[in-house]
C-alpha cells in the first residue's frame, strides 16, 4: 500500500496541469498520452482502475463489422485502422484472430451477401489481415465439428483481433505507463464535485474511500472520463454538454472450453443479435450485448443466463447441454452509447455504434469523453492531447510516442535472460503457456524485476494457485508496483484468475492465503475475509481459512 499512500500525499499538495477523473480505458490513455508528453497529470477513480465497463468487455479488438449493416463505413474504416495499429503496437497482447460464422437458412441476409460483406470489410481495413474464406457445410463439419449445422447452409470466416489477457489488465498497462512517466494516480478516490476558483483553477473535492479522509485536488484543466457516469459527474460540476449517454448491457458467461480451436465462433442469436463464443485462455467466454438499461452497474439476471445458455446449446453439439452449474464466472457491464442531449434515445439498439465524442469547453478548461471502445483507445489519447493543448497545457514532448511494447532489443534481452535461467522449465508441468511469454506480455520491461526475484530465489517461479499460471514473483511485484488495494483488484483486474477459476476452487486453494500475505502483509486475513464475505470471528458460521502453503 506504500505506493498508494505516496500518491495520495502528492495529490494533496501538487498543482496539476490536468486531473483525469475516471480510470477506465478513456482515462487511462489520456493519462498515458499526457504524462509521456511531459504534462503534470493526476488520475483518480472512485473504484479500482478499470472496475466498471473496462472489466466487462468481450476482449475483442474489432473494426465493427456489424456497423456495415447500418452503412457507417467511415466509422468502420476508422476502427479497422485503429485495430491494425493496436496489432502492430502490441504484438504480444493483441492478436489477429479468425472469426467463424455459421449461416442459418432463412436468415434476413443471404450467405453470399454476408460473405461479400466480409470482403468489403477486409478491403476497408486495407487488407491488413488474412482474407475472408467461404466454408461449405462439409468444411465446417471437418474443421469445427462442435457447430450444429442442422439448419445451416454454410458459413465463412474472416479476421479481427482480440486480447490474449483480460481487458482490465490491458487498461492497467496504460496506467502503469502513465505512472512511470510521473502521473500521480490513485484508486478508490471519489470526486464529490468540482468548482472553478477565482484564479481560474479547478478545485476538485474528493474522498479517500479507504480511510474516509476528504481533501481537495487542484488542477488547471479537468477531464471527465467517468464512462457511464460522465453525465452524473458533469451534473456535479455544473457542466452543460451537447451529448449524453444511453446505456446498453452486455452479458458474458465463462465456461470450460467448448472447442480446442482458437477461433471466435460467431452466431446470430434468436433475436438477431450477434452472439459469440470467445477463447479465454483455457476457457470459453460466451455472450452477447445490446440490452437497453438505465443502471450503470447492472447485474446478471436469470433471464440473461437462460438466454445465453439456450442460444449456445442450440448452436453447438456439446456432449451435454451447458447449464447454470457449468458457469465459472460472469461478466456484466454497460456500453455507454452517445446520443445528442435532448434527442431520441429509442433508436434501434442493435444498430447503435460505439463511436466516441470528445466535447471540450475551452472557457472552462473542461473536457468530457463520451462513448468509445477499446479498439479506438489510441485515437482518444491523441485527441485529448490536442484538446488540452488548446487549453494551454504545455506538452514539451508533444511528438513523443506514448504507447506500444518496448523496442525489439529490450525484448531480445529479456528472452535471452529467460533462456539463461531456463524459467519456462520451472512451470512447464503446471502452466498453460510459457512463463517467459506471459511475463513479457503482462509486464513488458518491468518483467526484468520479476526475473531478478527468480534469479535470487527460484521459488519465486512457483505457481501459487492451482489451474492458473501466476507465480509467486508476480504477486510480489504487483504488491510493490500495481496499487493492489483489495484482493479483488488482483484476482479480477490485474490478473484473470477470478474469470477462470471457480469461487469454490479459489477458496479451497492453499496458495491463496500465501498470495494474500505477499500482497497485503498483516492485512492478509482481513482482505481474505472481505473478499469471501467471511463473518467476524465473534459471529457464528465463520468459514475456516486454509493455511499458507
């Protein structure tokens, strides 16, 4: 917790060029871009970083092929170019992936029309990915025998991209870059409103939700990157905007792997919505989006589970139908969609796009970021640099590149050291992938610190929790550098453990308490109890805690 305490003290005493409120993808790229270009930046979030929409995405980095149907070709081209840029910039994390679609007879568009659409999509994307391919029923049976072809007349596959790890982890990499460049960031710090002072500065009243302490952060400019809560925060600060949000709920269920192939299986659900079965490590994430809601923190309901399970069981030939008992974890989040303030929010929800809008009030030195999606994140960072420069923020390194994996020679040096230590052999009997590749992908040049720990003590390469790949040295590194404030922060957002391990198995893991001790020291037991909702010792029914391994 020392890192967080240090940052809190600086938030109280520093005058910042920019304060970013919100630590989702939009806030993270804003902080990374501005900090790396020399601005004094602060970022706060009332929850953990990436704890709302940015931890509930489908993990897809796609150009928006569904927007072809509504003829938004300009948006599709922009998103495809952004997707291509992310693949080039993060080759270890963002991977081109084949998307397979089975076509049911009688669907509203013919197989040939949809297949032609994939070629147009490919061309709009500059032919950056593998070309589309039409597939006969016989080819599908040979390559994806799990697909039920009873009502199908063929299919096709095309390429987009996806994150190999969870979305929240990808967001945190931008925040880590921002902090490395001097950004002062803190999670669990809530903005209670802001006012412009007589000297033209923003005074933002905040509350540390861990300690309850209240204080004021001062900044020259203010960026509202609160995602689904943008409108609420603008109301707190008296900002009138030309745009607002309507909210769409996305539902995903994680189950054991349904196919050994690494394709994304794409279908049209019974109501016409796109429906996915997405690889997630050694598990599969199934689900859909586009359910209108008003609550920015929606919950998975029984009707949602029934819909997802019913649709996947209809379209796959599984050894036995999936039931609620097969659900390992759930994801349920909102997609903030941009509409004009005062406009009609009853548009076709299946067709509304995930475009973003950056709305600036130059006189107030205030920016609101509406909408957006992970695919377009680099553009958001660049746009915010432009807007904040207009407001007088000086960027001494205005052309510096602020994103992407470290240079090739850094990568080569890392893997050379891994080979000398033979670290992949240390986890080969339990891991789902090579330790060296995963450490590089998750931590980049910071992975050298974990190598140092392994070099000093090979036990740092010991996997602590069964059916995961996370080693002891990672917990130690995250305790020092990643502002892990609660156990959920690590299990759900810094890692994907909570997404791939059942709660019952996680609770039975002997290594989890050791992980808590590494992350939280003397607060380990309290963090463990808080995570599992264990009653205090004085109350009956307190669950037994497994001893550290």
